[in-house]
């Protein structure tokens, strides 16, 4: 794959989106693949994958996307059944709106989290299948350089939520407050990690990620010493570009069906709701105020990154408008 070229925007790194004459800037090529040069076009295409729409109450974008395991071998990314260090996610045809933009959407949103909001997020990039179809790849953070796996559990596992007991919507039968309660029990660095968790909830709200369900938050023990902390963020994308029917959040904020006066009056979450959540999970008021203000102060940087992204022009305009709308909600109250 070394030396291959991408179909469009060859002057943008397919990871960090900064200007570069190659598909990947040297820093991203080294960090992602361990090589100085790497191309964004793969040597293979995927077989046609047909998804069954079925009759389900809740559509999960991340759950509907097919995922494939990849490994770097002889300077190339190739599919593997064992020991994969990358996950490849192509677009899902037929189920959602603007499906061709799904890989670019997730890539952009993850880069926003990393670069603009300084959120610890999994390494990622945009690539192309052999037939030119875009796909999203993310580097696995639960695999050590020697191939051994790091002990990791998402919060559905931690909470014991299963389809057998809770039904097909088990991933949504929880609240963000309950996740924090579990963190308090199992994460020794809770005072710092709960602030990271709160900032991630705010970010998801800002970028219209309505599918940040209980399985999209995890803890792991990277040093294999039984000390658990939050994993890097993953599966971040603007779901409103693809599914209009999803709610503003995948989970309720509160465990007890509590509603603030703001929510009762407006029917959506605003600043008072997130301040109440912060209070319940042990974040000081002054710091919660700072986190909310900090979430809303990067609109110009986000606008610039949207413009540099690989989204279609139509989706760029929509993404930008949706973010501005959410920022207004976060500032209300």
C-alpha cells in the first residue's frame, strides 16, 4: 500500500487533516502504522453486505455497521481473523441517510474530540477500499505491541445488562448517572476520570451523537494490575446526519426520571440539566461551569475542521448548523 494515492483531497492527511503532500503526514503514518509513509487506498474490496432492517424499536448506527479486523503486514493493511490491531468500518448502504459520509463523519468527529477538545480518543483514519469506497479505521487500544489483549469491559458488561434479560434495547436501558455510579465503584481514579466522562457527555451532545449508549463507554486495566480507568473514547459521530429519529441523547441523564424545570419547559436538555448531572456525580459547580463554557467556545475551530474534512459539501453545511443549534441549547438556562 505504500505510495498509493487517495481519490480526493490529496493535500490533507487522512488522519489529522493537516496539509501534507502524501495521504498521511509522517507523524500520523508513524503513530498509526509504524512506518514513515503509508497510502490510504487498501488492496482489497469488501463483498456486498446486505443488512436486515427488521422491525426494531431503536436503530444503533454503531451496532448496524459491519466491522472487520485488520493487521499491518509487510507495509500493507490486510484482513485477519486473529491478532488484528485495527478495526475497519465501511459505510452501511440502505439503512441510513447520507451513508457515503458515514466514514468521514466518524473520522471528523473523532479528530475534533482529539485535537480541539483534547479528549483522549482512539487513533483513527479515513481510508479507501480498492473500489474507491471510503471506510473508517481505528487502531485498537486494547491490544499490546506483543499481541496480548488488555482486560477491558464496556459498561453493559459492568452493569450486567444483556439482551436476554433486558431485550433488544438493553444498551439504552440505563442512564449516564448510573454509568458514573459504576465508575465510582470500580475506577480508582474516579475524581479525574469522572470529569473526563462528563466532558465526553457534553461533547457527544454538542456534535449530535444520539447513539452514545452504555456499550460506548468502557473501562480497562492497561497495566494489567487490576487498576481500572476509562478507555479512550470511540464510536464518536454525528448521528443526526444519518438518522433523524434518534433522540438528542442515547441515554437519559438521570437515574430516577428526574426532570429539571428547564427540561419541563423546553423538552430538551440545556445547561441546568448538565449542571444537575455534574452535581449528582460529584463534580464541583465551578468546574462544571468551566467545562460547559469550554464545550461551547470552539465553534470557529470546529467550523474550520469541518471545512477541511472529507464530508460532502451538503453534509458539511448540515453538520455545522446542527453543532451551532446544540451550542445554543448548552448555553440556555
